[in-house]
């Protein structure tokens, strides 16, 4: 299924404020460069790039096809997408206890009774009771040690009673999918999702030959002690070989817009002759529903707009999306039939700048105003 793209000259005029927001952000050193795109009513309205890989004037120029480390967007592009497809096929029961698939989550744990109540849906909705983030990589230096440490993390709340965004929860969910599919998540999503959709730039662990064409995420001075370019920035995903349920995926704007089109098409297609879609309308709507506890903005794997959302003021409550620590974002308005992608490496040369938090809502408001 090909995506049509309107004239870039016409797009730049229509989206002049979008370009100003991003140009100003680069000048303020929110990030050295970015690629961005807009999908509306099934058509690519904007697909472009600004800036460079780094702040060095000799650094490569970013293009609309530039591949980025999309960090936690992995949670929706890989783990949640796999969950949706398995659920749709009847191969995934969201009420399955995590301990049924990963017995190490129960065995030897002092809070075993509480752990027995953690279901897969709790991991997807970030309500398992697991902590938000623990730097396990500082002491667990092998994949096996890291997994053991993650399995034994204390549950800080009763499952389903507290919403806290949890990287360990999605790391474990990725491992549970490995058990469920009897395959590695990276291989499964490539075969079942990326190849059928024609996502040629999306995947884990880019080959060494492709790394120079990927913007670096960080000059790591404390852990790997080298420039991180073309390999996953997240330390836990790196320890797991570069592929995990919470991080590790690389992609570009065209692929993310194509994925977003796959999410939107079942909700807005009126053509009976259209090619079969990967996801059904009922599946998308089910995973897009906000989950308990009351007051949580989390759906099943997806985020939804909060009161001060990175999506800005104009995305409807029936919108889903996700952010990436490296400075990437994907937002999809299910009602308006609109998707917006912004890819950056805001963590270059280190992780200190937080200007992306101001840029994202202004950028999304400029896009929606232009539309």
C-alpha cells in the first residue's frame, strides 16, 4: 500500500509555523536535527527534515529517510503491536498471570502472593506495581543476570491499583512474548508485522555498515565510554543484545507514518475493495481504551493525551501515541484521522537538555493549526 505525498513546496508554505518551531528549537540546541511527518485522511501531507546529526558543521544533514533510535516507541511499534496481533488471533489472553509464562517472577520472591496477581494487562497498562526505573545494568552485567534482577524487583503496589510508567514491566512483557510465541520478539515482529507492511527501515540491531547513517544519541562517558551511534542507547536493551520489549527499535518517518496508517485505516476506510489490513477495528479500539486505575492516562500499551500532553491542545481524547527518551514521538488521533511523527536525538551529546518538553506541544499545535 503506497502513501501519496503532496508537493513539498506547497507543504512548506502551509506548514510554515511548523518549520519555524523546529528551526528555533535547533537554534536553541533542543536537538541538532530532526525528521518529521504528518499523515491526514490517508495521505502524507508533510515529510521533511531539518538540521544535522550533531552540532558539528561538518556533520551529515538529516533527511526525511534518516533512521533514528526511537527508544520507547519500541513499546508500541514492537511489543504492543505484537500483543494486538496475537490478541486478535486468539493467541494472547490479557488476563494470563505473568508468572505462568515467567515462573521466575514468582519463585523465590518474598511477595509471591502479590506477584501471582500480576496479569499481562497490568504490564501493558503500567499498573503492575513494578517500579518505574531501576539502573540494574550497574550490577547485572550479563543478559541472564539482568533478567533475574528484573524478575525479582519488588512490587511497590498491589497490581491494578497504581499507574506508574515502568520500563522493567515492558522488558518482562517482551520476554513473556518470547515464551508465548516460542520465538524472539525481534524476529517475530519483523516477520509478522514489518515485512507485511513494507517497513523496510524498521528493526532492531542495525548492521555495522548502516551505523554511520544513523544520528548518534550520546557521547557515553560513564557506562560504555564511547560514542553511541547505530546501537541502542538504552543500557538494559543493550545488555540484552540490542533487542528488548521496552527499547531497541530503529525506524524512520516513512515507516512510522505507514504504521500509523495501518492503525487509522480500519477506523476510516469506506472501501470494500481495499487490501486486507493487519489490525481490525475492534482490536484497535480495545487497545486504545484507557485502563484502571481511575485517573490513569494509559491504555493497553499506548499512552493517551493527559492534561499537559506532549501532543498539545488539539489531539482528541481518542488519541494514542508514545514518546521515546531519545527525543522521538508518535501521536495518532483516531477521531481526526491524523498522525504526527517527530524524530530527534535530543540526548546528543548528553542527556541534560530537557527543551524537547517545551518543543513537542508547540510543534503538535502548529501541525494541527496548519491542518
